[in-house]
């Protein structure tokens, strides 16, 4: 969970899958980390978590947009998503953001949550519940066109420290706490 130093480098890939160029992301900051990067909208948006100054606490989720080959100043996704805890591993699928948080109500450790853009605003995140989350850390959600959600977890019963799981319950649980 603690990153001593991490930054983003963007590269171009040729038809053979080889890196042809690499350069640091213009919004890397000295003294803060960027991690858990997800390119969205065919590479014109980059979602990431960072502990940069000005956030709500811990790691927050930000987005930067590529306009005329220039990355916009990263925007914090706001208090609907970010808390005084850590929000990490964002993954955007259509209008839904899947991410992990250790502060929003959950089953323990990091849990996967889902928020949707409604009328230009992020909805209150909903915990994906049992079947997706466990009492351990669950993060790095990836959703696909087959209605499958994959998560990385250090839950009991795995083969190693962190394993990838395909989940079967995709309906978020709304629970009263």
C-alpha cells in the first residue's frame, strides 16, 4: 500500500508491440506518487491514484485529459469518490468507475466500489459486496464486455500473495450500516 516513489511514463507502441518512445507524464510531481494508472476513452483520458497535495487524504483518484497532444492539469474526482482514506486502482468502463477504497464502508481491507456518472456528477459509491469483496484486500478491478469483473486479492485460499479472481456477482449490494 505504501509506495516510496512511483511515477508514470507514457510510451508509444508500434504494430509489432515494441516501445518506440517513452517519456515521463508531464504531471508527475516530486514528493508525491502516481500509481494504478488506467487509460480510458481510447487513450484520451488517464485515471490514476496519487497522494499529491490538495487531496482529501491518503491516495485520491484523479483524471487528466489529452487535448491537442497536451495533458490537462489532473482533476481530483471529488468528495463523492475520495475520502480521508485511500482510493486506488481506478478502472473506467462506459460511465461506471470501479475502484478500491479502504475508507468507504466495506467488508475489510480494500473493497471494490462502483460509482456512475449521472448528469455530469459521480454517484455515491456502492460497495460491490460479497462475491466480489472479501475481508482481505481487493483491488485492481477490470470489467469487460462479457459482463465479467476481475479483481486482484490477497484473500485466504489463494495460490500466492495476490491472485486474480473472476467474480460472479456483479450487482452492487446496498446495505444499511
